[in-house]
C-alpha cells in the first residue's frame, strides 16, 4: 500500500495470507472517520477493495493500455488507435503535473475528457457493430475497459485522483526480487518483521533519506524513540538529532 498525502508518501508492505483489500481495511480502521473518503488507486481485482469502508475507487489507465499493447501484433490497426488516444491523455497528464489539484482537474476536463469520450465511443462502436468479436481476446479487453470506465476516468471528476498505479507497481519489484532470493519466510512473525523493515526502507527512499543512516539512528536512540516516536520519522529525525547535539553542547 502506498499512502499518499499532500505532504509525503509512505510505503507499507504486508507479508501474510490476507488479500490486499483486507490489509487496506486494517489501515482504514485507523483513519479519522471525519476525513473525506480516501482516493484508492488499484487494478480491477475485487480482492483489492475493502468490504467495510467506502473509498473513491480509481483503476489504472496504464493497465488498460498494456492490455492493448499485448495484442498489437494481432490487431495492429485497432490497438494502435486505442494506444494513441491513451498516449495523448498521458501527454496532457505530464503537462499538468506541476499544477495544483483543482487546476490539474480543470486541465484534464478541458483537454483529456474529449479524448476519453472519443475512446469510449470507439470501443462501443467496435463491439456494437460486431467489428470485434466480444468474446475473443480483443473483445474481452475492450469490455474490460468499458466495464471499469468510471473507475478508469476518475481523474476527470475527482481532484487529486491519479491516472495510474505505476509508482506502486515499481515498488512491487522489491518483494518480487526478494522472493527470488529468499523464496519464503520461515515464520509468520518473521514475515511481519520483514514487511516492517521493507516499509521503512521504501519510505526512506520516497522521503529522499538514506535508509542505512536512518536504521542506524533508530538503533542508537531506541530509548528516546520509545518516549517520542513522532520525532523519529524519516522526514524529521535529522532535526531531532541536531537538537540532541545542541543540548549536549
């Protein structure tokens, strides 16, 4: 899980037998109920969502793009047309990255919404006119896009809604590489500790903090951390170290 706020990103790795949606529930249980609904970006698997907490569900447009990219050798004309439309939306998203949430939403509504409307009409036309067989691989990919259209286009309606899940998929490479190296954890407790350490290291990377230096600092000042844990987070622990040195001087 990548928890993203206006101030920072926090990576959370859970190792265990629970589905992603069940892990998400554990996190949402701790969330202030007075806060507005969380924006959730994930792929379209039902096991990724929570059954107890309602979120603003977004699905990954890049995931849809890759489905057509996998079929481009068999249906080049149709797939390349869809991929070009989605690529145009990504070009606009790149141009809007420096804008605030509301400005980015207005920008996408002005420039990306007509492209997505064209794509929606094109997919429906291909299926309705039987130009594409609904149950073959291309038809299933088109029906996937249409079925999840609302979640795929939340960035056109919700300020701050992401367009894809790419940043999280990059972090998924960490446990994938580990699985090839250590194969499995010996105990469930060991798996939990491994998830904690991976979460700390990945969050340090997101905060542009050296993971090794941070972990060493945690060991050296564990007594203070127990008393004031909020002063020893990756984004503020260096300020805490400076204050300790000043007091010692």
